[in-house]
């Protein structure tokens, strides 16, 4: 299940908070022309940035630079609650 708790745009900054309790795997790596800030509230995820994979746990803040290849993938725990700017 995907539950979007909030989503919006304030002064050009997109924000969304999503809770997922099912397997969610980004199928492709991607890039943006903007920075990305990812904050994990609960659960765990793997975060691939360029050629390095990081384990992201509650309280972790991930900052992705412009034009940096990245994607997330599940750990053995599918549930996660995150905020993305």
C-alpha cells in the first residue's frame, strides 16, 4: 500500500511524504536538474548514488547533487516512511 500523507509545492520546492508497506523498487537509475533531499522517518532502504550503495535507516538524511545518478531499492523490510524534497 502507498499512502501519500502530504504533497505540494511551496516557492518552487516540491515536497512529498509517502508511507509504503509493500515492496517498492525503482526500476531505473535517474538524474535531476535539481537537488534532492531524502529523509527517512521509519523503515530502511538502500540508496544507490553513482556507483555506491548506502543503507538508509530512520533519521538518515540523504542529499543528492544535481545530475547525480541515483535510485532507491528495498531492504528485507518493505515498510518505510519518508519525506522527499
